[in-house]
């Protein structure tokens, strides 16, 4: 469910995105990324749809952990072929069945956060530990001109 992209030094990093307000699930997601050497990419609704598409493409995001109110925008980006890498939406709250259907019709797989947590509990996979130079997060800044810039922050 993660993407593999090269960081600025050419080292491969695993990326997943989150689009949600601060909440307990946001923290669980971020800590899970941290302890499993995955890089979280934060999306902000204030950046707008165009910037969201830009960030998803720049990081080649396959999976977005999101709130149900983000589904429509992500589906629209996928339907318009603006985010070809995107495959999975992991919804942190209860989504409307009609929104899930639209997402699936656009070629997205919709999972619940509880489904992912349950699968993780059953998994026997050994998780890699991050190193001090591993990229912890890519935080995009709002710019006054052009697209947002991503700052890579290491552990």
C-alpha cells in the first residue's frame, strides 16, 4: 500500500499520505509510519485540489489515509486521471456508501482504518526500524506563488 520513491540523495523511501484534521487516528497513523520506516506526507485541505494532486503525484502516493469528507475530491482527481498512482483510500471515519461506490467506480479501493489496524495486528511481518537519516515526513509548505514545496524532515 506504500509507494517507493527516491529522496534527494537517491535513497528509496516508502511514502503514504494523510489528509485529515488532527485526531487520535492521525497520531496512530503517524506513529505507525515512524516506527516502520515509512514516510508520511501531509495534505492540507487549505492547499486546494490542484496542490493536492501535485503533492500526490510528486510523491507517487498509492495510499491516502483520510476523513470521509476528503473522498469526493480524491475521487475527482482520480477520475480526471490527475493522480494515476493513487490506488487506496483508508477512511478514518464512516463514509457514505454512495461515496465509496464512486471511489470504487473510479478504480480506488476503500478500506476502513479499523480494517488496516486489524490486518496489522494479525501480521507476522517484521517491520524495519528507521535510521537517523531516514525521512520521517515530507511537510509541504504553502507558497505565495506556485505549488507548495516539500521539506524532507529526517528522524
